[in-house]
């Protein structure tokens, strides 16, 4: 089971996530929506340069235009791009053409059964689908702390030939149930392993990160 720890904002959090065997770290750069975890391209690049060679670095952005996404990827040195908003297919094609060696992950927000066809519409354009939860009221496309209907996510995993990564409200307390139901290729967590006490929102809690990774990696599907 692959595990991504998203919303990394500092080198300390990155290092202990790697020490607990995280497969990928996510860096939120270039945002239009609400988030407390965004960092500058320069800071993302500084952290990414410190990562071991077999840990993937993921640029997470809700920018829509290919030229801006391409610029951010080059500026950060990320090895994967996660498109978090409603990026048009033509823009995805442009990113792919400009950065053929970069893996593309497209977020699909599971708000109902229509998400099945939505996920399948990206087949042939991206390398994986990330199933997430949206909070329209707060204008958040990720890091919502909210789960969605995992039965729909399982249906997407069964019908979509792309690898499926499960996100949205995951935490140490529910990750085992989520994996049993959906059986995804990988899982992605942000707010579910954060320490929000004492104004530390956005900082990861080492104990929660460790527990999440250990529970997720028990599964071999």
C-alpha cells in the first residue's frame, strides 16, 4: 500500500514522514482555493532537494492553466503533479506534452455516483486518479477533513483502469476500514495527521503520521 503525506510545509515534517516510510510527500503550491498548507515554490524546492531518491515529490496545485502548472513544476523540481481542480483536458494535454517524464494525478471529488463517469473521463490523459472530498461552503478542494461515500470510491476503483488513490477525511482511526472497502492502489492524508493545538495548524503530528503509515502498510492487495 502506497502512502502519501500531503500538505508538507517544512523540512522537519518531511524528514520524519520519510523516516516512517512514506512513499510520497505532497507540497501545495499555486493555490486559488482556501488552504492553510500552501508554501512558496522556493520553499518546496528546498525541501524536495533534501528527499531520498526513492521518495516521490508531488506538486499539488489547483491552478488551471498549463503554462502556470508547468512553471511551478520546473520551479519546485517535483516528480509528480497532482491537479486538484477542474483542469480542462486540453490543458492536461499541454502539461503532458511539455513534461512527458512527469507523472500526472487528477483529483476527482466524490459527490455522488456521477463521479464514476467523471473519473473514467480522464483515462488516457493522466497516470492515476485521486478520489477526494470537496467542501464547497469553505471553498476547499482538499484538506477538508471530510470523508465521502467509500462505496462509490470502490465502484470507481472497479470500473476505472487507472490506479486509484483514496483521500478525503482519512486518519489513523479510519484508514483500515477505508482500505478494506475501497482497496485502492494508495492512500493520501493531510489534515488527519495534523497537530492543530496551540496554533500549529498545518504542522504534522509525528505520532499520528507514524500510526497512519503503519496501519495503511499492513495491507497487501
